[in-house]
C-alpha cells in the first residue's frame, strides 16, 4: 500500500481496516502501512490532518498511535519538536475534552512518554518537560470534563514513570523514576487527596456520569501513587502476600494524619461498588505501609485506626456482597497480618470485637464456597499467619485464637463436604479438579488446624467413620445409585485430603505425643480405606480418591518417614493395634504395595500414574530409605518385572498420547536408584534388569530393515529413549555407567542414529533421543572417567558427533519455518545438541588433540555442524528463547576457553556473528547468559593480549599458534568497533545499570582497557563532560582511582587489584551521579 500524499479518506479506510476490520489480510496490510507512515517525513502532518479533520474516533486513535511510536524512538526527535507535539496535544484535549475515552487515553500516553523520556532535558537552565504538572492545574480549574482530563494526565504520567522499558537501560529509568518520586509524586498525592475531600464535602451526585468518572479517575490516580515502585525493587505482582509499600520518609505527615485513612473509609461507605472497590484497593496499600515509617506509639495509633475501619466495614457488611469489594477487603485483612505482629494486634483496644467479626466473616465466606473462591486464599493467609505467630506473643492480652481457629477449621471442613452434593447434583465445576488451588488452601489450613488440635481431630474422626460406613453400605448394596456413589466418593476424597493436611501440619506447629497419637488415629482410617479401595480394583475405582490418597501418603512420608525421624513416635501406637504397622519399615511396605497396585491398575490414567511415580521418586532419594526399600518384596517384584505385561503404562499402544511417555523417565530413574543399592559390580544383575529393554531393541533391530508399521516402531523408540534417559540419570558411578555404555555400544546406538536421520521432522521422536544423548554426555560425579586402557570416552564422543551432525544437516534442510513452528521444530533440538556438546567439551574425559593427530574428523565435523546451526538462527532468537541462550552461551564459553584455534579459524563473517552475539548477550538480564558472555570475552581478550605481548619478543616456536593469533589480531584491526562496543557496554553496565555479576564483568574489562586505551580515554572524557561542572572533578578522581596500582598485564594478581578498584569505582560513581544538585543534560549514555 503506497503512502505518497494519501488523502484523508484513504487514511480513514486504513483506520477501519486496522481497528475494526475482520479481514486478516487487510489488517496486515494496514499494519505495514502504519509502519511506513511512522517512517515517512510526512508523519506529523498526516497525524495533524487526522486529528483536526478525521470523522471517526479511530482516525484520532491512529494519529495518537503514530505519535506514540514516533516519540518513543531510540534516536529522539529534536527537543523543540517534542515540546511542540506536547503543547499541541494539551491544547487539543483542552479544546475537545469530550473525545472518546480511548482517544484521550492514547493522546495522554504520548504526553506521558514525552515527559518521561525528556525528564532531564534542559533549555535555558530550565527542565523543559517538567512543566506538565503546572499545566494540569489549569485543567483542574475548568469544567468537570477538563478536570477528568487533568487527572488522567497525572495518572498516566505516574504510571509511565513507574513502567520499566526493558529495551532501554534500566538505570536511566530508575534515575527518572527516582527524580519524579522526589520532586513531584508527593504533590500529586496531596492534590488527589484534596480533590477527594472536596468531592466528599459536597453531596455527591453519582447519577451524573461525569461526576462518577471524575471520582473514579482520582481514586485511580491515588492508587497509582501508592503502587509506585519507590525503591526500584520491581516487586512481582504475583507475590502479593509479601508486599510492603516503601513509602518515602517525606510522606510521613500525610500518613500520620488520621483524616487520611478516614477519608478512604468514608469513600468506601459512600460510593457505589465499582468505585468503593478502588477505595479499598487504596486502603490495601495504606495497610501495607512499611513499619519503619513510624515510631512505636505512632504505629500503634495507625494500626488502631485501621482496625476501627475494619470494624466499621464488618458492622455494615452490605458492600461486601459485591465480588470486587469482597476480594479487596480479603486482601486488606491479609496485609494487616503481613505488616503487623500478633503482639501489636492484640494490644489494640477493639481487638476482641474485631477478631470475632473477622472469624464470623471468614466462616460465612467458607460456607459460601462458590462465591469468589480466589479471595479465600487471603483469609486463610491471615489465619495461617496469626496461628503461626502464637508461640512468639509476649503480650498478656488474650489472642483468642484458641477460640476461633478451631471454628475456622471446622467451617472449612464442613463446607467442603457439603459442597460435594451440590457439585454432583447441579453438575458444577468440581473444586477438587483445580488441584493447584486445593493444595494451596490445604497448605494454609494445615497450620490453622493444629491450633486446639483435639477439636479438629475429633471432628475428622467422626466425619470419616460416618462417611466410610455409608460408602461401604453403598458398595454392598445391590442397586448402587450413581449420584449417591459419586457424592460419597467426593466426600471421602475431601476427607482424605484433609487428614493428609492435618498430619502434614505437625511440621508447622509445636507437637506433643498426644498429637502424634491423634495422627495415628486419623492415619489408621486412611490406610484402612486404601486396603478397601485396592481389594475392589479394578471395578470399584475412583480417580479423585486415589489422588487424595497420594497426597495423604506424601504428607505422611514427610512427617513420619525419613532419615532423621525418631522410630518411637506415638503415631504407630494405634496403627500397630489396628493394622499391625509398628514402625516406618512397615509403612514403607504399605507405600510400595500401593505404588505397585497403582502402576498395575491405573495404567491408562495419566494423573494417577504421574503422581504415583513422583511419590516413588521422592521415596528413592534418601540413602537410608533406599536401604530399607530394597528389602521389600514389592520392590524386588518391580526390579524383576518392569514390562508392559505387569505395568500397562509402559505399553506403546495408540491409546497413550506421546506426552504420557514422559513419566517413564521418572519411573526408570527411581527404579535404577533402587537397583544401584546392591548392584556393586554384578554385571549379570545389570543384564537381568536391562532384559526387557534388550528384548525391545532386538525386536527393533529385526524389524528396522523389513517392511514395518512405522508408528509402532516410532513409539517403541520414544519409550526406550525415555527409559534409558531415566536409567542414565540415576547411574552416578563409573562402574555402573560403564555397564550401561557396554550394553548400548556398539549394538543399539546406531538404531538411535537412524531414527534421528529418518524422523528429523518429528520433534516428538527426536527430542527424547537427543535428550538421552545429552544425558549420556554428562560427566556427573566423574562417572565418565573411564580406565586409562579404555577408549570409551572417545567412542562415546564420536557417536554424539555423528548424531549432532546428522540432526544438524537434516534440520537445516527444513528451510524457513513460521514463528510458531521454529522453536519446537528446530531451535529446541539445536539447544539440546549445544547442551550435549558443551557437556562433552567441559567433561574432561576426551583428549580432543587425539582426533587431529590420527586424522579423525569427528571433532571437526561437530564443530562445523555447530557453526551451520548457529548461522541458521537469528540473534534475536538466540536471546529470546531462554533454553537456547542458556545452552549456546556456556558452549561458547567452553570453546573460547579450550579451543581458541577453532575460533580464530572461523571465516570473518562467522566470527563477526559470534562476537555480535556476545555483545548482545552482555546486556541481557539473565545472569547465566551475561556471565558466560563475560567469561568468553575474557578468554578472547586474554588470547589477543598474550599474542601481542609475545609478538615483539623472541621468535615464536609454534608457527601455527602465531598464525592463529595473527588472524585474530588482523580481524580486530579490520573491525575495531567490535571490542570498543563491548567495552562501552560493560562500562555502561558498571556505571548505570543494576550490575548483578560485577566480578564477571570486571574480568574482561581490564583486558579491553589495556588493548584500547585510546578509546577508554574517549569514553571517560565523554562521561565526565556530560556532567555539570561540580561533578566533573569527582568523576575524574573516580577514573584515576580505577587504574591506581594496576599494571600493564593480565596476571591474576593484577586482575584482582582491578576488580577491587572497580568495586570502589562503581560505588563512588553511583554516589556522585545520585545527587541532583543542578540540571543535567540527558545524553548520558556511553553506548554507541
């Protein structure tokens, strides 16, 4: 779509296609046209045309979008032009305050972006873009519509200042945000609060839409002020319960005034739900104010005012029937306990009345389980933290939790049991299906339930007995009513979850022998239910009960079975009477019998199988437990009979999806750990264990050359690859690993090679095979350090080399792939290959010089495959896909450390590609990647420095090394900007960024400075001159101290000296730049 001098009509058609068009092709064309419009010299005039003469709101929106992209460019427009755009938009919205809300929002975002990006820009000794707050006051003196626009401007500016743009240096953002916080944010909050007071003083006419909109925008503005990231912590919103609002000390006066809190409580009671919800959100932030803002008497008074507000809300609970208000109020209650100690809460005068009201509110909330289920989390958080604090309360005032905590537990238990009948009869979504929420709530309940544990235990015993009897009656009745059965099974599932929860609570709360005996009473009943359920298999089976039983077994394992736990626990007293379980050995037998039963009968139910295998895996980790487990008959049975005949989930039929095969790796990891306990050097035992896999591979060998059913072979191979990966993961000794290698090589590895060659288009097949190879290459616990007479290390590397080369060549034949296909089809496989190659290169079990010595090209081939695959990946993809970047950069670190001859032999365009990828990796937020980049750069720079140091001295003995060094030196002379750019990036990171790996950054920096002293002087002068005169002298002193005592070499001692100097330098420069004594120009970035 050509854009030359397009008419208004054509631009409006473009808007229609872009914003409300349904034709995808037309929309893509419109997006292309939009990008052209932004790049065209006529962009500003076209935007003006759209704003002044456009007939639709979408025309104005397009103009706002173009202006937003224009002012956000990395290379900014001239200051005068940006001032003109800002003033034009301010006048435009002032003259047309009744524009569509989304247009006003988009235009104001342009003003906010201009203001943020130009916050430090100076003209005639004035900050040109900070006048916006004064401009807004003119809006506030106009009509209600003008007032709304003014408030939105402040709100958008506060949000924009708080928003981190990861495409720009984070230090620049922090500097602007900190300056805005210190100079403007308090005034904005005071202004907003005074507006709210004015509105509340007059009778509010909430039927008037404009009046309602104004209140909403002012409350949003207050909320944006209070949610500002005051100290640059970038707290994750998902970590909601940990939040403390770091209010600046200069705001103390606002928070000490009781009227401030009262204002927001009054607003909550006066406003309709949509607005009162915002008032509560502000109160959540007030309740989260950092403790250190107040001294002790002030804090007690502030807390007292908060508690009064809570009491008032709970005594007039009408507003809480709105889900939004209810949710925010629950958050508010949780924050009270997050920020205040129980000892402080009990000292508040109203505490006894308020804790009673909160308890009743919680009980009512739990009983209405279908209403706002996501809010219950906050109420349970409050009670969990209150109960957990009981042992630490020194106050003599009663906390009353022993009265209310059992009531909360009871309400949770009874409400969950009562919910089952409603869910089954009305065919609703079952809360038990959302296991993540269930587990979260149960983990919170486990602490609460241990308070006055006798009451909880008595209730659970009574309910369990009653429901178990009803269930048995239904089982034995001739005419089973499906609905009744489903209800009974649902109730039993909840009860088993709850028993597991209270037993697990022993770890969170002070426990006594009596409590352990009660745990025994409850556990008895679940173990009896297990035998009842298992004797009825496969006819009487219920997935929900099985998952609940696995939760219970895991909680019991953590609490009463383990290496450190005393054997005489009272939990076994009742269990030995009823079940004959006298100690943890008997419990382990029960566990293993249950595991084998599940694996036998639940083969087609993936959730039960994967949870069972996870449980088996957790059991197989501790050495003492392993010694006990191998004596159990069920374990001996598994070690001898791990076939699909006994365990159906090991089958390869079409009824299993390929993703279900993943659990086989977990199964074989646990099984191999059990095998390893008594294996020693018994090769016959190992061969017997591997027999089912041997049979499968032999079958594959026979049918691979005949006409075979491809799908079956593929499934068999995927299963085998996953099985073997599990086995290889668990073999951590040289002897056992050697047995596996001898079993696989040379017979079976070629089959895997052929599979990769044949099915390279199918990641479901290649990924497990490549992951197996990557696992085999891992020299964990020195297991690959074969005997000196063994060539196994080299043989293994040759096989890996063949597979990586085969995969690399085949995958490149796929050509270009779509964005959604590129990772699963190509990049995932490449990242696994890189990971395998990295393990081989740094595993220290192959002498790579041998390959060249004997004319073996496997090492050269795999390095060429590495290069080919690398060149097929764009730089942006290298950093965008985390697994790829975390395998590529550590691999590059290995290559630069030990194989610089390979790096120097790369063609100049390839070497440039590699160095550019290093430069881009230095700026990434992922410290694994940036540290690897620093290390790689350090090896390259050190290599170059040593070569230059040797050049002028005696003739070089090794001609080849000299030529390699000369090639690299020549390349750097041809491309001097490569190292200069990297030095600039590292200096920028040290001076302006939040540098988390300072030691790593310091190592290559010294070499870069010594190789580029002239460029370093320019960088230093640029930074010093960009500062006001008073700071220039301080910075010059910082730079001279940086190189103090540092010599012209790269010895370890000299590097350490430089690293120490750099640490001091960074601190001193940060101090110097922090003080804002005078206006500062904005061009303060050293990056070219």
